[in-house]
C-alpha cells in the first residue's frame, strides 16, 4: 500500500503537492461513486467530488485520527458537499410560463448535434407528447429534484394528483422511448 492515509493527509495539511495528488488518486473513485449515488448526474457528481477534495485539503489540518479513519471522514465531507449541491439545485425558482416555453420551444436547427444535444432534443420531443400537467410534474421532479409533496404545494393540487401525474408521465415517456429504440 505504501504511504498510509494518515501520512497523506498530514502531507496535504503541510502543503505537499505530491501527497495531495496521491490522496486524490487513492480516493477519487470512492468519492466520485458516492457523489454519483447521491446527486445522480455525472457532471454534478464531478463538481461535488472536486468540492469534496477542496474541502478535505482545506480542513486537512483539523483531521484527528482518534475520531476515525480517513475514508469515513472524506466520505462524510463528500456526502455534505452532495447534499449542498442538491439544495442549490432545489432552490432554483421555476416560472410556469418559462417551463411552458421550454417544453413547446421550436427545435433548434443544428447541423451535426452532439449526443447530449440529440438526447436533450429526444427528451424535449417526448415531453411535448405528454399532457402539460404531466410534463410539468415530470420536469419538476426529475430535472429540478422536487418531491411530489413540494410540487403539490407549489401547484396547489392534492399530493395524490401529483404522484399520478408523475407516474403516468414517466410511464408514457418509457413507452415513447421503448417504441423509438426498437
């Protein structure tokens, strides 16, 4: 194994760039894996992992091996960074008019779209095929990370109605993509 986790974190605290690089290489897969499992999106998970390592570097001097091993300490930092990222995403206000405009926007003509753009276009087309109430509920739940309860409160409709809209919308989207992929 070579250098211990505690020695690496002590090196980080002392400002040793090699210790910091070794620390990141040793734990990057676990940190990124936890971040993905919490936030779901790869791009956001990359940001969370980076933030977790920045925080670990910043607080390396305060690490106390008597309170626990390095990995749980680092994963705790990662978990907190992921929760912060989710909270930031949820705090974005939504305007129904803006959402409606996005759902009904004309397709942008792109000569050779990237896979990401093509996927976004496929999703946009599929969402347009849903009733507006279902599309809105799905977008708020999936892309904005709101719970059914939060959606119900924002829209002033019963919780069961929102759950049904999300379930039916997701079912129709699944059917849409299964037919297209065959």
